[in-house]
């Protein structure tokens, strides 16, 4: 990483107290960029009816490499595993909230939120370098169907 940034390893680590702080900040930044910022943007710039379709389009067109790398790391690192669990919970809860706002009862919304989230994760695992198999229109139609 230091080489890619054009700095020495020593100057790279100067920014962090120790490796544990570096790892914690890396996980924090991952959550901020891939979850918190997206939720904030959708909440502030979208109408209720556009939020779920736009979230699904983002999820199915995003490049999954970073999420995949963090999830692999979480298989053997307790701190990473805890952060992945936290992010998964936040993401599923946000989808559930969008479905409740669309008119579903909380129990149905929870089940559909988990399904939508699992589908998005699985889509990235099927063919991560291929073009998205679903068009934006397909995803909007699916969002409407699952919101009813």
C-alpha cells in the first residue's frame, strides 16, 4: 500500500499509533464509504419511492472487490468480523426501513430485506467482473414488486 501511495513504509505507519489502529481505521473507512455515506445520500437526496430502487441499482452495479476482501479478512480476524456483522445489520435494517416506509409490515419487511441483501451479496459472487445481469429498469421493477 505504501508503495502504491509513493511513500515509505515508515512514513505510512507514522499516521497510525500501531497496526491495530490502522486496521480499525481501515474498517471504519470501509463502513463510512460503503454504508453510512450511501444511506445518508439516499436519505437526503431521494424521495421515499426512489430510495429502494436506487439502492438496489447501486448494490447490483457496484464492484464487489472491497467488500469481498473485507469479508475474507473477517473470516480470521475478530475485529473485522465484528465490523462486518455491524455493517450487515445496518444495511439490512436500512432496507427493512425502506420497505416499511413503502407500506409493508415489519415482519414481512425484515424477511424481504434479508432476501434482498443476500441477493446483492450473491450477485457479486457469481460473476464479479461481468456486466450487471439486471438493467436499472429490471431492478426498479423488482423493487416495486418486493415493496408490495
